[in-house]
């Protein structure tokens, strides 16, 4: 159960505002069209279906926060990043909810 809670960002509360202050990269894994409809200022749009091909654009030594519309794709993105050697990855869930937590 702990694995599932951590996968979906329901484990220990994460201080997303602090992560952003420390230079975390916010990756929005929604489609380009969804992203253009609204997003967190400063976030990077890398749709989930092309994330694996764009790992070289990301720095493994920086914290990463994934987000999407509801938290499902961002959970998958977190898992993908972790399995490719990214150590500090956090599922921010839905972008609108995340946005309210980093202000």
C-alpha cells in the first residue's frame, strides 16, 4: 500500500513550494494542446508519450516535479523517470492543484 501511496503522491506530504525555491524543474506531461490551454508559469511541457525520448533534456541532479491534469499521467512520468535513474522525482498531481501549492 505504501508503494501505491508514494506512486500517486499520497505518502508523506511534499513541500512543493520549497522544492521550487530550491530549483526544481516542473514537467507538465499533458499534450501540447492541453498545456497551451493553461499551465504553471516556468513549467516545461514534455508530453508523457515522448518523455522517454527526451530524458537527455533533464538534469538528474535537480529535483523534478511532474504534473498533468489529474495526477495519473504524472504518476506514470514519475515512475518512468525513477526507472531511468532520476532520484528526486515528485508527483505534483493536477497542475491547477500544484499551482496553488507553490504560490
